[in-house]
C-alpha cells in the first residue's frame, strides 16, 4: 500500500492540474497516464537494452538516432523523458506538443492494434508550459519515492490511487481489484505459455498485466527464446473488453508498458450480441461489475437462456461458461449474494456450474478487502468448463486476513492467509482429512445439492464451542467485597493526605 507521504505527493500532482484549470477527473487521469507512459517508455527501453546486452542479443531502441515527426527529422534522444525533463519550461512544452506526443500516438505501426486504436483520438491538454514543468517535476519526485518503497506492487498501487480519484468510479460497479488479490488468483491458476487469456470486463487490464508478469517470471526463457511462443505472448494471448474508452486507452498503455506489444483490447459490451466469443479461451480472470445500469434488451439471448435475470454478476458467470473452451478454467470474484441467493436465476447458474461443469473452489473473502472503495463481501469462484459435469467435492477456504487491516486505512499487518490459500490449492490431495472446524475443508457435491446449491461457507463450517468455567456466585461476591475494601482503604488514605 502507498504511504501517507506518497499520497500527499499524488494529491499535490492533482492540485497542480486543478490550479491550471484542468478539473475534469477523467481528463486529469488521461493526461497523467500519458505522461507516466512517456516516462515508462524511457525506463523500459533502457531496461530492455541492458537485458539484451547481458544476453548478447541485438536490440533496436524505441528511440532511434533520428525519427521523422510531422514531416521533419529530429534526434530520437529528444523524445526521452530523461533528456527533455531538464529543458526550460517553454522548450519542454513545445517539444511535448510537436514531437513527443505525436511520437507516442504513432508509436505502434499496426493501425489495428489496441494501442493505435485508443491513442488515435488522444489529445494533449496541459494548458501552459508552467503547468507541464510542475507536473513533470512532481512525477519525477513520485517515481523517486516509489523506488524507495521496495514493493513490487507500488506502481500499481499508485496508479490505482490515482484512479480512485475519479468521482464517477463505482457508479457502474467499477471499483479497483487490489493487486495482491489479483496476484493470488493468477498464482492459483498458474497460467502456462500456451494459454489464451481473457478478461471480459478488463478496466485498466490489471488481471492481464498480472498474468503477463507471472508468465515472464516463471517461463521467461521458454517464451522469449521460442519464436512461436513469443509471438503468441505478444499478439494472441491477451484479450480484454470494456465499455469505457478511457479505461481501454489506459489498459492498452498499461499492457504495452509491461512488455506486451499487441494485446487485443477492444471496446465491447461483453453481455450483448456484440460479443460473439464462444468456446475460445483457456483461462478467464475477472472481477465483473456487480451493479449498475443494464439495458436488458441488449443482453444476448444465449445468456438469458442460461439464467433469465438483470443481475450483471449472474450474467457474467453465464458468459464465462460460454466463452471458455472445454477444459478452460475460470477464477472470478463474485459478491456473496451469488453464493446463497434464492431466486431462480441464482439457483440456475449455481446448478449449471456444479452439475454441468466442475466447480473446484470457493474462497470466502472478508468484507474489508475492497475498502475504502466498497465494503461488499465477496468470494473467489474457481471452476472448469467440461459440459458434462465433474464436480465431486468442492474446496472451501475461509480467508480471514489478506495482509492488510480490514478498515478504510488498509495498513499492512502480519496476518495474511494468501500464501496458505495458494499453497493449499495446489495440494488439494492433502486437504481431504481436514475437519469442518478448520479454515479450509472439502464438502461433497451431494451435500451442496441437498442444500439447494448453497455455496456460502457458513452453511458447512462447524464451530467448535469450548466450554468456559466461571467462578461461582459466592466467589464473585467475595472478590467484589475485597475490591470494595481496597477502594475504601485507598479513599481513607487519600483523605488523610488532604
């Protein structure tokens, strides 16, 4: 989590935009995103150059010796943040307007790429050279403080803190998924280089970025020293859909900054007939919207046949089943109501997952996980599409701590069940003897069926009552009498001192 000092610097950055007359939160986020992307391009280019030098491989820099922009040739170094951030304010502003911004808009040669599609209508909106100079200095300070934190997730946390400032955030159920929860789900799914991964409600592409980073950590040589696998990783592996063009633009830049050249990030209403995907993906990672407006007339008939409802959380579960190929897996976040809701639609989707596919795990998370953005209780569902059943028993885990306090402050604490969840999930054969009174246990399918397909952990968890022996009334009265004598003696001593 980001510190108070870092938050103060981000708040100062926001204030600089406000003082310059840029007050629309979406505009501010977009402009900060562009500048962070420009700075990250420089850092990423230097890192890749060093990595290739260590491996003895040739590397072509993003910033060549000369580059043609708007009909004139300029030195490539002039586009580097590390160079132009030392320019005088007026020169920096002209360089940004006439060189750097046109350069990033045309950076990707493929006009059909996600990056090109969503950068095409990007506009540089910083009003004056002074505002740009102050923003650049403030961003340099924020990046310097980020490097001091020594936390792999700090950049994601900073970015999510920025996103939290969008006042409209949450009106359509769009609140952040904490990076450590995303990472837990990715580690549980353990993706391989052959996967085709999708998030049908991708937002800023947090799940896709985390999956990409995990694959780079675990399979770096296998992916990047094999032409076919590298091409798959760069061009075919990652798919994300959303209905917010700002989020899509941010998500595309986020993926590119993390080394994925051409993710398939597209504007699409996933629940409508605009989304034809069926039997396509091997892995879905998602935190779909739980609420918000839904045009019932636009919902795909194929989803309504599975569960007739206006609840987006249920329709997305039906969508995941349709989009997965047979054998494909899904880890998704759902509100607790999905687990025990008694409506026909709730029952139908749970029955479908359990009877027609293979439900593997239900991880119940505490309500504070999404604070301060939302206090909703949620769970992670893990299932595999089979189309013929396969659920024999379901693994339940009662997460009590995620490494942070469960209040609005979300400060780091020592208690953290996430490493235990990942470890146990990958060794489920060792869980069969665990008792219902423990933090994790198996429940047979038939028992779940008998309980109306209820998946709430409290339905199956057994509480052990430990007998407590209290002193007799006579002993308690004797203790009270002794205390009264002590108080009376103390009062007399105090009176004598007056």
